[in-house]
C-alpha cells in the first residue's frame, strides 16, 4: 500500500506559525510522525509540501498509477481551490482530509472545504494526531473497498 501525504501552503512553518493554533511541533516532527505511523502500519509513504496551488495539482495528477490513496491538508487552498477539488476527482484515488486546527470553530471563510468534497473522511482539531488517524483510516478503507 503506497500513500501520498500532501501539505499545502505555510505548513512548512509549523512550530513557528501561530503556535496557539497549530502547536509547537515543527514540520520535521510532522514528517516523522507520518513516516513512523506508516512504517508501523506496513505502508509506504511519500510526504510532499508545497506553497503553490499548481504544484499540488501536478502532484495529485502524478499520483495516478503510483499511489493507492492520499492524505491531504490543502491548508488555505482548502477554502479556495476548485482546481485541487477537480484534481482529486480526476484521479479518483481515495483521499482523507486533515486539518490541524478545528476549522469548524474558526472564521466564516474557513467553513467551506472544496477539497473535502472529494474526500472520504475529514479529521480536524486533533493537532498532528489527525494525520495518524487519517493514515490508519485510509489503510482500513483501502482494505475494505
Ligand atoms: C489548516 C486550516 C486552514 O484554514 C489554514 O488556512 C491552514 C491550516 C489546518 O491544518 O488547520 O493553513 O488547514
């Protein structure tokens, strides 16, 4: 089972960026958590981060035929990007959405998730733990579908 984890803009600044919202662990800690979770669960993983919408669209397109499923935190593009939604729908790989913060309790402009419309499940407000849960859910989903 080969999983692609995609992180959108500003997530490379984890630990520095608004720590009260996103925590004090840095991006390297997130990558370690993802890799360790996948190692323990017997899954292969690639972790990708970009601040550029088109690069994320390209990565989703390239996932076709290479990966079995996607875990994605599109960050701010969650609330704006029909292009990322369309890319997820185009490749039709099972995808799970993650948000570190609880976006449901934040500003109105964060209440829409375009990418989420193409995802089988969303985890939010669990901090980095949300990625672990998303990966384990995706494993279970891929085994049963
Ligand atoms: C986020 C929530 C988004 O609204 C925000 O733009 C982010 C991070 C999260 O993980 O909580 O950059 O996706």
